[in-house]
C-alpha cells in the first residue's frame, strides 16, 4: 500500500502549491482520501511536489489503487480525490469576488485556471482535439472527449435522470454531487435581470474559457426581450467575453433545453468577424445600426450603445420572425406539432457598443428531411448529424470523435488510389469530392484535402440551416415584416 500512500502524498503536495490547501487541513484531507480509496491505514512519509501535471499524478494514484486491488474506477477516484483537495464552493466564490474587485478578466482567468488545475476542465484532453481554421473563415474541431449526441428528446428533458435530483445536468445542485462525478464542479454567483444566476466552466469546452451562465431556477429555455437584456448585462460585467443563447427548440438548440442558460467565453468566433452585407435601419430606432450579415446562415446584427433600445429593436425582429410563414421556402412557424421558429441571439461589446447578432432558426421537418428541413441534410450526416446549435451557427464546428479514425482511412485510400473499404458507403460522396481535388495524393496533400473538404461540408451545412438562402431575401423579410428600411 506504500505506492498508494506515496501517490496520495504527491497529490496533497500539489494541492498545497496549486489549489490553496491549508496546512491545517492536510491531515483531514489525507484521511478523507484514504476513505475514498478504501485504506484504513497510512504509511506515507510526506513529499514535496515534483512538478508533474495533475493528470499524471492522478494516473499514478488510480494505477496504484488498481494494482493494490482497491478500485479500478479511475474516474470516480479522480473526481472524489480532487474534490477533497480543492477549496470548497464558498471559498472559491470569495476568491473570485476578490479578483473581481480588480477586474472581471482577472477573475475569470483565475477561475478558469483553478478549474484546470483541479482537473475539472479537462484541458489535457481538450488540447489533443484536432482543430484548424479554414480559408472560408470557419473553425473546425473534432471532439474526442465526448460521445456523439444524437437524441433531441434528451435535450427537451435537460438530460434529466431517474430520481429527479438534481433535476438536470446543469442545475447548481450538481456542485459536489457524487452521482455524476461533479465533486470538482465550482460555480460563482451572478445577477442577471434581477434574478439569481451562476457561471461555471465546461469540463469539455469547445473553445477558450467556454462556460455557461445558468438560471438559478430550473425553468425551460426561452428567448424574449428579457433574454436580450440579460445577455447585455453579462457582457457589461465581462466585456472580454461573448455570450449567447441557443434557440429554445429541439434539433436547432442545445443539449439541455429544460433549464434556462446561456453559453459564452473568451474567444472571438467567426460570426463575430462577419461584416454587414446589407445595411438597414429602423425608423423607430434611428440611433441603432441594423444589418444583414455576410454569413452562410441567416443572421441579423443590431448595434447600439443603449441596451434598452437594442433589446426593443431585437424584440421587434424576433416577434416578426417567429410568426413569419412562407410555405414556398418551407418556413412554417407553427403547426400541430408546436412552434418551429426561434432566434439564437449572441452579443459582444465593441467600440460601437453592443453588437447583438440574431440567428434566425426553424426546426420544421418534412418527409424528405425527417431530421429537419433547415438542419444538416442527409448527405452530410456522416460528418455531422448532431444539432447545429449556437456554437456551430457562429462558425465553430464540433465534429464527433469517430471521424479521427474514419478520416485517416479516407486519407490512406486517397494515397493508395483505392476504393473505399466495406462499411464506408456513407462516405461515397465525400470521397468522390476528395478524389476530384487532384490526380494523385501524398500523405501530406491527402491530409490537406480532407481539411478543405471538412470546411466545405461545414459551410454547406450552415447553408442548409439558412432559412433565407441569400442576404437580399433576409433584407426583404426585415423590410416587409419588421418595419425596417434600406439605409
């Protein structure tokens, strides 16, 4: 058992140096960890931190426990041990507030760093995800850390679990909850729209400092004028972040629709860089700029310095869109199955004030497109079948981990100039497009061809999601239905 005790000592030394573990609490924490791994005695000698990553230290412990016949549940052990080593929630909140007194950016950087050091944010794994920026302006990533999500019904329920506690995967009651390995989760309180909210980082974030702002009450996702106000209040507090909200409908929303929440973080996404294609204005809001974005999906930008005015204008556009019907284009706002049109808002602070982008979405299905008329079409499902939510709609695509091996096979076939192997029939169109790029391929050119093809597919998927296929059509809708004029 000495090997297990040595591994525990290393983790305690790490926590003393990196996580704020007080010397007065060391014996208590050590005894807690002994209980977690199933030891009743201790024969360690204490150690100094040797400089290795928390992932390496945890692997030492879990491997030692398995060899000692204690437990082979590495995830449970790691989560429980790190939860014991960390500052408790109140102390984290207090430290965050102290950093906020200097600057909100300092506060979020501290909290994110603490979540990485405590192994809640799995940065070691995230850094291994393939990622590239494409010439068409999109960012493409392959997430190897999470399974592919293909069940919109789970989104409606908020991924709730049997027993009803916590009610869903993002309720604050998850903080420290053993049933979902959330002992390392730490949250900080916010006030938005006069309501209690909280912020937490995502353990498998899709971009830099990816986190979620969550309503303290377990109420369904919704987008209304109050949503626009809350989003702008958030960027008032954290002007170095963007923040947005998924459309509150299955297939075009996120994976948790049962609990009101936003997503944001410290990265400028491609949509934020997009320029205005058609400049417009609203006679009731002469102080605001309105424009149709030069974007693959359908998006409108409202810019101004007065948050209340921006919210009012966005509400005019939202209500116009949610009742707009155009059967020739396949746009049906409501039918016997319910509501189908919604907006996904996302906002950043710039020198012009608030830039609120409204992405127009519709989740209607048809016999030809049972997964959604304005969803990724079937020929692209081999690349992306999951919901095209807020993050993809802003130009950062998160593709399933299975593609790492599958795309490697395609590259090998390109280099060998061979047919696709059995089981790869769904890649036929993709492979034909790849082969048309060049008469022959080397290992390097095949890899670059696959990257170009992925970017092209993602661009076409965004085109599938566009409810209006051209920017002038979007402008015409705004002029006819939202009272907006050409500039």
